[in-house]
C-alpha cells in the first residue's frame, strides 16, 4: 500500500505539471473588442498586414485566465518599438527587450504585457485586439488595413502565461502530498 501511494503521488504530480505547462518605429497596443478569433492554446501566431500594420481581434477560448502575454517578432537590429497605452488598454505594463543579432542584422524582440487592468486578466471568453498601426496625430487608427512599421506580413508568436485552473493546482498539491507520504513511509521502512 505504501509503495502504491508513492507511485500514485508521482503520477498525480506528473499529470498536474503537464496541465500547468500545457510581439518609421513600430507601435504595439492591446485593447478590448467585442469578439475575435478563438485562441484555444497557450501559444498562437499572427502576421502584420501587407502594409506592416493592421488590427487583429482574438478571444481567449482556453479554460484559464491570461495574466501576461509575451510577443516575439523579428525586426532589423536596434529597431525602436513603442508600447502605446490606449484608453481601452487591458494591460498596465508593457516592456520590450531584444535578443542577439543574426547574420542578416535582425533581432528577435520580446514584447511583454502584464499586470492586467482587471483582476483576472483576459478571462475565458474575453476578447482583445492587437493594434500594429502607426500613430497618427497622437492616436492609433483602428483600421485593420492600416499601415505600420512592422514590415509586410511579419510573423508574431505569442506565449500566454496564465493562472492554471484550480483543478490543476489540486492535482499538483495532492500529488506532492502523496509523494511526501510515500517517501516518508518508504524511508521509515528502510531504517
């Protein structure tokens, strides 16, 4: 029985951790629309339009709250990216960092948005927009066919960092508890 508790604990912990496991100057902003393309996983991709801009709408179709998102995009070295906080922004913080330069003079830029305006972030069923258009007279046009400094058809990859479901946490805690219980029993048996 004690050995089976240790094995059961390891299985529950492993299962729970897989559930936990399951980006002129370019301008980037994230806002709040009525609907969008459903995103069902923790990673998704999208492209700028042929004019290097555009507005894209998405919906959190996962089962967990999104508390931050990292966007990755390749641009020429030392490009300057502006995080624009529009009036309907859904995240309070935006940061930009860059990686090493490749042989073609390009860098991968990491645009991170976090600290959601609402307590839960982007909750399941919530929609949001990503606006890649350049600023015009201090504001960002919401034209899906607008122009931006991202380059034509430039691909972005987004990684969502969210809060796992309560059931995932329950499995992780239960698995760790059973591992501890089984290990303690096994070590007492050896002594």
